[in-house]
C-alpha cells in the first residue's frame, strides 16, 4: 500500500509546462470543434427529448472555452513572457552613467526646505496714483501730466466725444485756434504728445489688463527668512492685488555663492509713511565657473547659476553670502509660458523738453535719424515656479538689425526653430498677447499724431535741405530746428506762391493777345517745387488727415503696432547702415518707445531655471501640488480684482450688491464645510498659507473660486 500510495503521489505531483502556443491552439480547436459538432448534429437533436439540454450544454461550453481563451490571452499579455534568447552580439562600449537620488554628478546633494515667513523689502508705489496727492505729485514730477490726462478721462466718462479731427488740424498742422475750439483740450493734448508721457499711460493701461498691479501699489518685494544652515535662492515678488504669501525655498549642500552682482536698475518709490522718495536697486547674481571632478575623477568645468534676482534698499552691493547658486547639471530651463507677470514699473522719468528731443543731421544718403529717447527707464517683474523673480529691464534690451519679431524674442532660445528663425508658435504667442491688450482711443491718437509728425518732419527736413539752393525761399532758414507744422506751412506757402505766379504768367499772356505787342507765354518761366518734395508733402497731408479714421479703427496694441510699423511685426529694424542695406528702417522716438514697451511685456531673455528632483537629497518638490497652488493663486487674484472693481464703484453695482454678497457668503460656507477643521482657515486661505491643506482640498478651493468669479464677472458685465 505504501508503494501504491507513493506512486499515486508522484503521478499527482507531476508538473509539465505546456507551451503558450499549444494552450492557445488547443482552446481554439475545442471552440471550433464544438461549434462544428453542434451544427452537424442539430437534426438529430431536433427530434430528441434532449434537445433543450444539448443546446444549453453547447452554449455554456463554447462560452467557457472562449472566456478561458480571453483570460489566458490577457494574463499572458500583462505578464512578462520571455522569448527565446537571440544570438549573442559583439561587445559594445561602456554605457552612460544612470540617474539616482544621490545625483551622480554632484559631490553633495542639494537639500531644500520651504519657508513661509518673509520680510518686506519695499512696496513699489504707482507714481500716477500718488500724483493725486500734492506732496507726492510734486516730488514725483508727474502731477501736471496726470491732471492733464485725467481732464480727458473725466470728459470721456461724462460722455464727451473727443473730436480728433480738430486735434489734427490744431495740433499737427498748427492751425489757429477758433472760438468754437476747446483750447484747454488742445493745450493738454499737445503737452501729452511726448514719448515719455505716452509710455507712462500706455504701461498703466497694460498693468490694468495683464498684471496683478493695483491702482495704488504696483507690487512688493519680499525676502525669505532662511532657516539655520540654509541660504535663499532669491527674493520674491507680489502684485499689488495679491494679499498673500507663497512658499519660498532655501537650500544647502552642493551650492556656491555669487562672485558679485550685476546692477540691473535703480528705481524710486514714494514712501507713504515718510512722505518722500526711497531708492532701491535690483541686482542679478553673477554665475561662477569652477572645475569639478566628473564620475571618472577627471576635472570638468561647471557653471553655478542663480535662480532669481534680488532687490535691496539703496545702491550698495548686497552680501554675496546671502544667496545661493546651483550647479547647471541640477537645473532645468523654465519655459516662458510658466513665468507670471507681476507688474511693469514706470516711475519718475528724467523729463526733457520737446525742442531737445529731435537731433537731425544732414547726409548725402537718406540717413536722417531722430535722436532716440534713451531715458525711458522701465522694467517688468516676473515670478518663477520657484517663487523667485526675474527682471526684464529696458536698459539691457539692445535692438539689432532684424525684424520686430526677432527683437522681441532676441535671447529667448526656446522661441527659435532649428534654422535660427522665430517659430510660428511664438509668433502667434506674441500676436495673441498684443491682441489681448485694448488701447483707449486717446492713447492711440497721441501715438499716431506724434509718430506721423516725427516721420514727415524727418523727410521734409531732408528734402528741404537738399533743395535749398534750388529754391530761394528755403535759403537762410534754420530748417533743422523747425517743427513739422512750420515745415509743412513753409512748403505750402511757397507752393501757393508759385501757383499764383504761374497763374499770373498765363493771365498776362492771355491779356496781351489783343495788344500790338503780345507777350509770348514761356513755360520755362514757371516756378515749381521739386517733384520729390511735393510727393512727400502730399503724402504727409493725406496720411495725417486720415489719423481720425485710424484712431476709430484701432482697438488693441496689435492694431497700433500695425499702424506705426508699415509691415507690422515683420518690419525690419535698422540700427546702423548695415541694417539699412538689409532693408531695415531707422526708428523714430515713437517707434522706439513702442517697440521697447512691447519687449517689456515679453519675458526677459535671460534663461530661468528650476531645480531637478533627482538632485534633491531629502525632499523633492511636489510639482503637481505646486501647479494646483499656482491655479488657486490665479483664481484668488481674479477674485480680488473683481471685488476691488465692485467696491471702487458701489453706486454702479448697487442693484447687484446684495445678490453678490449672498453668493460670496455661500462660497464662504462651502469653504467652511471643506476646511472648517483647520484653525483660522479663511485667514490662511487669504495669505495662501496652505501647509495644512491637502492637495484635494486645494483643488476644491479652485472650483469654489472659479464659481464665484464667473458670477462676479456676470455682475460686472451686466451692470
């Protein structure tokens, strides 16, 4: 019995692995066999009492076999099936070094911590807003022009229709003022037609639409308070409407300090407490290049780069030990789409008189160039994904011989294709950006009037100087110091005198036909101004009288660019004779100002970086959570803007105020149900102190804010 038992056990324990192809083939054959067998025996079972049971048996058998086949195929697909090994190949070279959490390129890891506490460096005041106060306006030097601009704003708000045809006649052509003309409006408009003034109001308009600046405060700079043993990556920036603090990051480990700092810009801000101007400077840490050992122990050059700019009071150099540089191999480049524009600064400018602005020179070629206004010092500030900031400063935006597209993205590597041209994607990016900025007709009129004045003034000076020996009336005149209106009227006066002279010749010849000694008409005695000069004169007349129509048909900054630059964004810019030979144009002061403003609303050409997760030793960034926080910040900023709009004009939204408050109370109750267990949750949401909030709750807060924002938008649109 023991022998028999052992034999049975051996038989039962026998295990034989069938090949994959055999199992599949067996199941398929069984299914086909049952199907064919059932088909050919159907007549026998039609008369049999077993007919019903047979049909169910065949049906269930086929279903079971099919199910087994599907399950087996699925399990086999998802499992790791190892095929037969192939023939051994030739010996290859050594592979590349892999990645790990200890970062094979680094001697030490980078240790990162988030900090929520920060100190305010400065509040950047809006000089146009501060101009409403006498002491501020006088200090900033903007009180007068703001009052003149507000004069038109009030008239427009009161339903006054500005007659731009009258402005063109009385300002551009300098026609005498009549009793029915608003002389104060003409005088104010004439004063505002200055590139510096235009740029300030243009930037103010852009800030209202694109940035998080408020009416009173452009924004603020803060510096993180680092933990012991850690160094900050850079300072942070917030727009004037952002009333919260985001996490900042401090690091230790494999870092370096800057060798020094590059000074970007010194700006002034009106201090609401001391009632005077305080001076601040934005600095950029200078990268360091060192020789590190690679994984083979051989020396290899590496750069340590900064992740953001810094802001300091005064003009003294910052302490290099306060900021960290990170090794280039541990950094990823941030796309310009991931940078957030906080605000554009346009502070007190160095005012220059109008007669000093144009500096014309004579040349044998058509190189009559305006003196470009080089004291337009403004800058834009952008927040990075690491909550540091980078600055796009006008002072460092050099123009080159190329298209406007190229100049706007010069230095931004991701915007160029493999052939070194701006890609279609980024061309559309800047077009969409410019189209999103609506421009008031008053600003468009100032830009067009000043631009065409400068353009035709330049051309008239050139041709009048060229023909001054041919036309006696042009001699001994200070042509270079004359305004466009004076030049236009000079040519118009001489042309009319010549027409009268020619008519008189014809008249004398006609009257003498009946006399004994008739005068023979000689066309050589006629006087005519040179055809090239008259062509410019007529072109100026037709273009300038069309300014009111262009103003009416201009809605966005993109429209303004297409008027001021003949070929739009494809216009080629020339900065020297080589650029002119390539088909470029020398910019007048309005074109130069407009191009620089457009460049300011694009991110800086300096690459911006973020730290790779594989280089972090003990803590990696939750990229998904950071993205959710960024979305919540955006919705919270939109909510703040909407509430400010309603609160600033309560009479306009009086009817909707009650329902809006009820909707806001409902939103707060939803937040209470979601986050009521967190102490002071509303205050923490306002300050964006979200350490105690889970990612799911942050996502729910985004939904709540989106809902209330949609409702407030309807309230504002329908008021």
